[in-house]
C-alpha cells in the first residue's frame, strides 16, 4: 500500500538531521568568521606598523644605511638593502649593500727606478689601502716634468735627468712617491773610432790614428784603395760616412765620424808611388 505524506517519526528524523546540518554550518561559519577577523586585524596592525615606520623614517632619517631592523608584533627580522630618502618619501630596496669603504692610504714599491735608455719604460703598481676600498682611482704626475712620461703606472724615459713620480688617490688625496733616474747609457757609452783601414796589396792595412786630421799614405796599387772605418761600442746615434774622390795618381778619402752627436773628420790622401 502506498503511503501518503510523512509519518511523525520521519518528520522527527528529518528535523534532527536538519538541525545537525544547521549546527555544523554555523560552526564552520563561526570559525571562518573568526579567521577572517583575525586576518583583518593582523593586516590592520601590519599597515599601522608600516605607516609608523614610514613616518618615523621620514621624520628622522636624513641619510642612507645598508641595514634596517623591522619588528611586527612578536616577529623580528633584519634585512640588508638600501634606504633612500627623497623629501618626505622613504624608499627601501632590499638585497642591496651600498656600504662605502673609504681609502686610508696609497703605496708604491720602494725605489729608486733606473731607466737606462731614452724611450724605454718601467711599470710600477700603485696599491690602494684597503684592498676593498670602494674608489680605486688614482692619478699620476712627475716633478720636475719633462724627464719621464707617466700614465697608468707606465713610466717612460723622455730626457736624461732625475724626477719624482707621485701617485694620488682620488678618494682622500693620499700620495706616494718614487724617485726615477733616467740615463742614456747606450747613446752615451764609451763609443769611439776604433780604426781606419784601406785595402792594399790584397789585404786590409790599418792606419795608426792620432786624432782627427790629415793622413798621407803612399801606395803601389794601380787602383785607388778602398777605405773603411769602425766604431767600437756604437750606440744608436753613432755613425760613419765616407766619401772618396778617386783618380789613378791620387785620391782623397774623407771619413766623418759622429759619436754622441759630435762629428769629427779624418782625411786620408793616397799617392801612388
């Protein structure tokens, strides 16, 4: 037989089930509401703390630091970064360290330096103290000027003399000096005219030298002899030039010798005898 409607027991059971569902829903809603309220309170506290920090920073901070401490309730943490203040706006960039390490000194190797040839160079290294100084830039100079050319630690001999090379740090203006002696030992060596020779009777004959001047020689050759000259320990600026006017009865050889910028002349006259 088909039932019509609900029995009393079924109604009671349905009401009980509905009540349980309602209670569970109210409990869940209450918990969620409490969590939302707590989150809202935390957020409000966070915003309040942030505004307090910004207000304090804007009011008190006049420079920049590389580290800042934050405190939110019971949570404390430390962050590295850059803090910058522009008018009333405070900006903090985390993860950046802009610590400036100042220069306290600058040094050069112990001297002196000897440059023995014009145009030759020596390198010296300037050390900025401390090694991790933020500004490593230095400038170079010499006094008196004109003896050397110096740049980036490369010292090039320009003229014979003595000078003081100075390095100066860009940060702090610290200085260090080194003495430099420039000589020209190659050009200014003990070079001299070693010999003048002429080719006669199938061999080279040496002329006994007594200084610049005229030398007269008698030869039996049918042809005028060839002449040559030699400089001992020659430098780059030392040279010899020989001109010779030849004929069958007499010839004259002129030898010009330049040593250390000074030219001397020797004349050899050959007469056929």
